[in-house]
C-alpha cells in the first residue's frame, strides 16, 4: 500500500505539527504493508518558518511534490487542498484559527489565516476519512462544518517514549512551563502570578522560544529566579519535567495540550486556567485555577491532582495504540 504523508514538517522541534507528524510516522513505519513517502516543507525551496512561506509551500510547491499513491494522508487541512478527496484522509487538530478570530481580530495575519484555514476546511471535510485528535475537535468540526460526529475517527496523538518519573527532590520550589512562546500560550500570566506570589526559595523555568520572548523577559524585570531556557531538545524534556514541583499550562486554547500529558507521564501535578479551552477529558485531570487565583494557589501549594490516575492516562498515549488506530482508518479506505 503506497501512502503519501503530507505535512508542514516531520521535524519534532518545529512546534506541534512537526511533533505530531513525526510521531505519526514513527507509529506506522514498521508496518510491512505500507510503503510510506513523506512530503513536507522540510526539503522545500524555502526553508523559513514564516506563514507566507508555508502558504507558498502549501498552495504552489506542494502540487508538484505529490506522488501517485493508494492513500493520501494530509496531516492538517491546509495540506489537503489539492488532494483527490476519494483517496484522501485528513487530520484535523483544532479550529484555533477560527475560534481565536472569534475572541479577537488578531490583526491582518490572523484574519488571513482564518480565511485560508476556512477555505481549506471546506475542502478537507470532503475527504473520504476525517481524523480528529480529540473528541472536542470532532464536536467542533460537527458544529462548525456540519459533519456528522459519527463519521469522524478520533485518534489521539502518542507522546514520545522516554517520559517517566525520576522522583527528584528539590531544595527550591520549582514552577515550570514549556511551549512556543506566542500570545495564545499566555505565559505572561504565569510570570506575573509568580512575581506576585513572591515565594521564598523559589524559581520559574520557562522552556521554548517564540515571538513573545522579549516581551516576557521585560515582564520578568530581570528577576534572577526566572530562567528562560530556550528550546529544549527531546532528549532533555524528561529531565525538564522531572525538575519541576508543578507544571503550569496557562494557554487560552489548545486542540489537545500534549505538554500536559507529558508532564503527567512524569508524575507531575499540572495547573491549567478555568477560561482555557482545552479538551475536557484532559483539563479535568488538572488542577484548575484562574488568572486571579494562580498566585495564591502557588503560595498555598494547593494544586492536588490524582497523580497515579494521570500517569495511567498518559501512558495510554503510546505509539502502538496510535499506530493500531491509524491502521483501522487506512484499511477502511481500501
């Protein structure tokens, strides 16, 4: 069976899509029935990560890269635009470009992304099979694009192997987060809450890079307890989570929120915010705070979670299960 996997990137360090695409490939690569070809911007004429370069790849270059195959699997709606819908599968992660535009206008770039994403979604829903990464996303697709929920296959993303608790004992109370540092992640709320809490013998570790980095450093005001770690490589992520006493994920919206699951796999309590739009079966396994109460919850050390249950939930996000779920969808295509 010849399969074209089509994505923005298969490099796990390139934000969520790169990580998802790489893990998906890893989950099926050893199946002898599959002859897999990966098509992406990784070997594009333009290697930059800007939105305009991505649009050039998706709507100009990609048409010339697609090869003949039995199945085409677009790993996001934009990559499905020129595919034969009768031979295609599309993965839908979230409707963030649509839903964020409902919260604020998000500037010219945000409005352009909403327009392109909406056009791509209207093409994507004609694919023979639709995969959503969560029940929440499947319900959103039903509500926004009138697709029957029962026609959508939910396939959760696996987390990489190598996440486990190391039972590190900290002398310093350590709070941490990791994400692409953009406005949607709201790391500024965490920094302000940490500064307001002013806990003796504490520190805040912030992993990741992104357009908000300099702004976040200014908010930190040179406080030596706040450490910006930059990009954290895959082989260092388990150590990062294990160095924390609590992981905080203050995002306003996620299609899934995989860092939450990774932190749970390491046996760490996780704090999210009550207004954060995160799939409910994940969010309700966290301690839910609020923008106004986060500093108090950090002071009181009151973020209790069912660590054992959360670890079991996280361990269900494995390559074998993801691969088996994908196999069912692929076989239904034939």
